C-alpha cells in the first residue's frame, strides 16, 4: 500500500515538470514596492523556487520585486519566521477585482525579526 500525502502536498496535476513541489499554504506576504509602499497579499501556494500570491486589488508592480513572507508559529513549530525575498513576476492572473502573481524566487534571506 502506498502512503497518502497530506492535502497541502499539491504534486499532482498538469504541471509535473516543476522543479520543486508546491504546497497549498496560505501565509502572509508583503510586496515591498518603490517609495516604501507595502501591499499585503496571501500565498495560494508556495515552493522552494516560487510563490503564487493573491492581492485583493489590481496593482501595478515591476517585474522584479522584493517581498517579505511571514511564516507563523503553526508552520515553524517554534517562533514566527520571516523570509526577505527578491523575485521576478513570471505570470499574472486577474479575477473579480483581485490579482494573482506567480513569482519566481531569485534570492532569499531568513530573518528572526523585522522592523
């Protein structure tokens, strides 16, 4: 008998050529735009190489952006953890006033706290 994976392990589907497994994991993200503008978003899924975030409005963002992922205690099993990331938007989706962004992670740094 094969083992079943938890429901958040989304490894099946039409895109089996992915480099990393995706996990349906809603976590808070802040898109850090020019002039100190911060846009709140939430992940639809996340992997080692990228994230898909949903924002509740259509926003114009540069293809290259910096963002901050907040991993809560429930995920890290100890304390809140932050990842400051640089990435590139590789796909956009719009639907009923919200916008989804597929972002390929180029570089990241884990942080214990943010100011």
